[in-house]
């Protein structure tokens, strides 16, 4: 068995190309995080970057949001993380005016990060596939 890291290293040796990842985090209450892990995220209908599943590259920021959300709901805080290839993150720089229903994250551009506001929105289906259920899964050798 190989770990995921060993698999990536072997792929690099064979192709000469290194896959770079960004870790994204979503903070909420523990019950919501468990639900996300079981059935996948439900998209927010609106937001500054349009409908989607909002995440942040900053674990601390996700934890603070989880504390705020869980306090309002009377629950324990929780954070779910995602491993996203950096090449899949589409950078935009427009400043949105309030909440918008205009969808920016799609199958073609599954992760959109606004370089001015810092907001990151993910396509929920893509988020479900990139969720870190096991940070270093093993891969069977042939």
C-alpha cells in the first residue's frame, strides 16, 4: 500500500509535473459538518460570489466562523476541509455589490477566489469530491 503522498511523488517522478494543492476549510456547527461529510454540502442560494459552498484557505478564519455559527445555534463548532488542485482555482478581481444570485462557480470553473475580497466559493458537487475524508488515504500497489 502507498500513501497519497507517495503516490503523488511517484507521479512526479514519472511525469516531471508536480500537482500543487490548496487546502480550503468550511466552518459551521458540528451537526452541519457531519451532514456535509455524509451527504455533501448544500449550496448557499446567494452570497457575495453568488450561489455555492463558501470556503476559506485560512483554517483560523473557518474556526472563527464555526464558533460564531455554532454559538448562534447552540451547538459545538466544526470545520470540514478540502484538498483542491491549485490549478483549479479561478482568480477574479471584481468587487461584488452585496449578495448576488449570479453563479460564478460551475463545473468548468469549480473554485472561484476573489482576489480583492478574499471570498472563495466552490461548486457543491466538486466540493463533495474534494472533501478530505481521510487526509492520507492509502493506494494499493499494482
